[in-house]
């Protein structure tokens, strides 16, 4: 997990819709823990500005002219492993979203997210977590149905191997809550939530919270 940075986290926005891009910029400017350092109208410009500005976080539209968000993500992540990229999309479907995950995207967020939830998701990403809008998880089932090739199978789907507290964490994760929100809901520390998630990933042989959420819905680990 990455260490926290001193001062505001630097952000680059990449979106070809001017009104959305400017609205997001205005929103970020109101957050004291984030600093907007640039904006791009297409993927090529996003790659160029990212290399020059070295932002900690890039908010990337999935579909843009000149160079799409998926390929731009791949190029940025290859050149700048420390830069985290979060995909923004109006659609929860499409191979391009799945391809972005394979190319190193740190999250997929709907453009309909409330501002306060968007902020919390981005904070989680900077802490080293993967952000996933609740509405997107169910749409990723077909792609990640086979993840965790050694994951628990059979009628229980791994349910019997998980403790009641671990299943509680899963339910809240699938609802799209961040670790901090889960901790507050369960009246435990965020460190305890992370320990529960770590044990769940170990038991199910999964790699991150995206896969945990999708796999849990797919095999019915949560109601």
C-alpha cells in the first residue's frame, strides 16, 4: 500500500466533454486535500500532460477521441507506475472497461456518483485500494466469473469458509462502501476491516476488492 503524501494530492482530468470536465474541475477545486494540475480533452493529451506534470491521480474518461481512455491508461501506467488512474464512465458495460482493469486502472466510477462519495473513493485509491461503484460490480460478472481459479467452489461457494464478520464486510463492500464507511457501519477500526478483507482474499484466492465484490455477487456469498 502506498504511503500518504504531504500536501494535496495532484490530479489530472481527462474527458472530451468540456462541461463535464470543467464541472469536475470546479468540484475538485473545493477539496483542500486535492489539487487540480491539468486537464485534457483526449487520451493523447492526457498521456502527454501526465508525463510532464507527474500527477498522483488521473481521472480518465473511458471513451475519448484521438486516443481512447483504455490505451491512454496503459501508456500512463507503463511510463509512470506510481500514477494511479481511475476510469470514469456513464456506462457499466463494455470490454473497454475490463481491458482498462487489465492495463492497471485502479478503479471504475460512475459519472453519476454523488460528490462526497467520489471524494471518498479517490481517497481510498490514494491509500492503495481499488475503487468500484456499486452499480458496476454486477456488470462485471461475465468477465470475472472465472477469476480466482482456485477459489472455493461447490454448493456453498465458499460461504462456509467465511466468518460472520467477513460476510458482513462483503455485504457492505458489494454495496459500494469504502473501507472507512464499512468500519463506521460495523463500529470497528479501518485496520480491522482491512484484515477481514485480507482474509477473505486469501480464502477465495482473489487479488483485490473489485474481484472480491464481483465474485461474491456471482456465487451468492452475499444476500
